[in-house]
C-alpha cells in the first residue's frame, strides 16, 4: 500500500495500514486494557452519547470471508453485511464488546437486531429508532425522546451521563469530522498526495478505535501529507471519480481502481465522505443539540432529509469527478431504489457511471477491473470528443 508518492508511505498511514490487517485489533486492545466497548450497526447510532458514557463505540463492518452460520436465521436475499455480522456474533468473534446498539434503518437491520439479541446473548442490547423523516419539529421531538430513552439505558448499565460529558463528547466528534473533511479537501486539491484507498481507510479507522486517538492520528497525517511535494509525471494523472454506496470496505477494489488509472476524488460512502459532512447546531441544551446534529447531517437513502438526489448531484459537480461508480452491496434495497433516478440525473449532466454490486466473500476482481477500465475509456473518449 502506498500514498500517491511512489515508494513513499507516511508514518501515520503505515500505522493505520497495520490496523487494517485486523480491523478490530484496536478494539481488542482497548478491551484488554479495561475499556468498555459497544458494537453498533449504523451511522445513525449516536456515537457521541455512547462516548459520553465512557464507552468506546465500534462500528461493525462485517468481513470478506465466506460465512455459513447465518443460514439458519436469515434469508439468502439479506445483504452480506448483515449475514457476516450475525455469523461473527454466533461464532463468538465479538468477545471484546459488551453488547450491540442497532439503529433502525433498513428492514434487514431491524430484523437482524432481534435475531442477534435472541441468539447471541450479549450483556447489553439497545435499539434506537430514529425518525424516517429527518426534518420538522415533530421529527425533532421524536428523535429527542428516542435519545432520552437510549441515554437512560446507557446510564442503567454504565452510570450517570452528565450534560457536560455530552458537550465534551460532541466536541470530540465535531473536531474529528472537521479533520476528515480537511483530508478530503486535500485530496481534491492535491489528488496525488493520497490514494483513495488510504483516504477512505483513514476515515474508516475512526469507527474502530477511540475517537480522540483517531483525531491525533489525523492531525499527524495531515501534517505529513501537507509537507509532501508531488509532481506527477505527464500522463500519470488519475481520472477523478465519485463513489456512491453504503459501506466501502473493499480495499483490493480501491487498489485495483488506482492501478487502472482512476481515483475517488470524493464519495458518499457512510464510512467515508458522508461521515465528514457534519452539522454543528447552534447553542442549545446538549440533548437537543445532539438530536439536531443527527438530523442535520447528510442523509442516506434509508431516511428522508431534504432532496438527497439534488445534494448528491451537487457534490459530484463540486468534486470535479469525470465519472461515478455506484458501489452497492447486493440486496441493499435503499441504495438500489435510488440508483435509476441518480443514473438518469447523471446522464442528463453528461457524467458516465457504472453500477458494481458485491457480496462479502464473493468478489470477482477480474470482472470489476474490466468494468472500471470500460468506464475510464468512456471518460477518455468523451474528453477527446470535446
């Protein structure tokens, strides 16, 4: 794994890369040191409230292995993220967590919560049912009540959570998202300084470790990258692409895309660019501020929070991407439902796109390379025609 500078790897990226070989190694180390850890399913789970309880929230991203234990509990048409998560829980691979918190988003994750609770037997289990529509005072009141109930569950298990701790925790996460945004801005300004593989992993690593520790790594990484001087050789420039999907955890795919001549200049992955799009509410009571923060962030297709299609098209325009890659988990209905309309809008804009569907444990890199190369050739052809 390399940065955009041939033969050069930043010290901080090297540290993060070591963690990528075993994504939950950091969480296991924290658990061994006496820290309490809760696994969670979705970016609509309020990490800030868990962190304010003195607990480390760790997002469960599944893995890329062939899995079988889920077969007695889930249908084949459930996404591989849900299947691998359940399989890992049934096989006792989450021995470093106290329990799980599920954000109710798609139907599969809602049912997975019940199945895991009944069959895996963790000490703590909670559901947070955020409103489907993330605007309006009625939705705000509902979100505030849900957060209040979740806070009470955390306090019953881990002790009182002061308002001051919530304010401090929100500050930690706002600072972290600001640094992730700076990393994406650096990628847009100097694409050759960091590959899209390293960019997305640098953002994702924060889900898997203490967030304050991740912030320190991001600061060091930004300092190292800013100090690099990159002068691409003629013809070595990557074609800028924009990625759309839920979770991006296919590092081999990203490496392949880079070697083929493309790079994600920005993305809407919930563990990447979308996470960085923070919403900082004005002065407010801490729980109200947290509710407005959750509701004001960039929405995923599981929720309704303004015109997502227009917002995405604007992001593609701003990024300067020459093409779009829809990178979806197979059977992910929310993202699949929005795909035809987004493809149409991109076509009206003259931006070519492709759809790539994957399942964990069954990724054909050869066929993906063919499709990426075809997209890049299409972009080159359009550029020449202009």
